[in-house]
């Protein structure tokens, strides 16, 4: 769909195509080792992290330096006039601003945060943010892919939300009305989001319980990477803890399980730690499985939570 309807020379589309292929290859290596090499461990975790860091460097540096990654700023005293529309009072400029949800005057400038790091601090700090977000979201999607239909359904919900953000952020009229950042050239992201949603829903048709096909790391890592890059491109990365709340909870459940086990092992011994885990099993969806809930019921309820989080995320368009 992207090749049919999107402008392939658009910087955002190029980044997302690179993300899909890059993270898909990292996931494919993991699946290949598991399936064909008969190694249940798959690709070592450190190599996955290296892949995620590599993508974060590409995305962060591109968004920081590329001349087409702009934000339209309306400033007093600007005499520039658009030669096509005759409209004045604005300038399209490089900016490190992003959206702070739920607050008035809700823009955060990364350059003010990382100014203490010196002349190159803005770039280093922003790239670090990109690496962290891509790593966190792709791992979250990977962990969530544990029972039939869960990751694909949640990802489709997130995709619809990001498509709405892409449309209003890339449309000058809606951006002005909603008082949000207008991002020139970002309207093409709607096309990619539509393809992403279609892929998730089409896959879900066969992945719903009982699953006929499985996602594997090839799909889950790519999905997480795509969601992270979309959020960064749309300056909505600070909304990820809300929008991707299911991914976040799944991630946290694993970290809490491991941390609690190590604490109890050190304090009371390994036998006690094994018998008194924080969750019956992690990630969280497996805890509910062990608690006797049917797989389809768990997935349905997680979807409901995902929809509620998506609505809350969209409410930030006017909750300023």
C-alpha cells in the first residue's frame, strides 16, 4: 500500500520502511535460530539490544538533522509570506520540541533539557531518547506476543490512534483548530498507518484463538519499532506510557517478577523464592492464564483496556 499511495521519497516513509526491514531482520534471526537451529534461546539478548540501538541511532540522527523534518512555528514579527497561499506569520524550522500531554502550553524543548551537555548535547540527548523509546516499545510488543491475538489486536488499536494523530498533525486546518504542532510532510504517515492497521487486522484474522499462524519475533519486534518511530516522528513519544500502556504493564510485570525473585532468593533462599513468586508467571497475561482465565477472555479484556487507553490518549488533543 505504501508503494501505491505514499510518497516514497518522504523522509518519514523512508524511516518507517527502514524500521520495518531492520527490526524484522533482527526478529527473523531470532526465529531462525529457534526454529531451524533448534535452539530455544534464540538470538542472544545483547544482539537484539545492539540491533535496537543501531536503529535508534539511525532514527534519532535522521530526525535531528534531516532538512525535511520541520515544525511550523507561528511567531510575532515574522514577515515571511508563503508564495502559494500568501499566508504570513509563520516559519517552518528545525526544532526539538515535543508534546507534553495533559498540560497547557504543552510543548517541551529537548534542547533546554540537554543544554548542559554542551554544543553537541542536543543531538546526543535526542538520540539517546530515540534509542530508549525504540528499545522499550519493541521489547514491550515482543513480550506482549504471548497468547493468540493479543499483540496484533493491541497494535491495531495503537495504529488507529497514531493514524488520527498523523492526520491532524499533517493537516494545517486541524492542527490550528486543535492548537497542536503542525508538522509539514507528516501527512504521508497516514498512508503508512493505514497499511500497518490493515496488516495487523489481516494477521489477526488467522491469529485469533485458536491461532492458525504465529507472529514470532519477526513480527513483534517490527511492530514495536514501527510504533516507536511513528510516535517520535509525530512528536507524541511522551504519550507512549498511556497509549502503549499494555506493553508497559507487560514489561513491568517481567521486571517486577525478576526483581522480587532475586530479592526473596537473597533474603530467604531459593526454595522460598520459587514458592512465593510475585506473579504465578510473567508476563502478566500468563499470570491470568495460570489463574484459570480462558485465553480468549484475557485477550478480550486486554483489548478493552487498550481501547480505553487509546481514547484517553486521543482526549489529549483537547485536554490542554
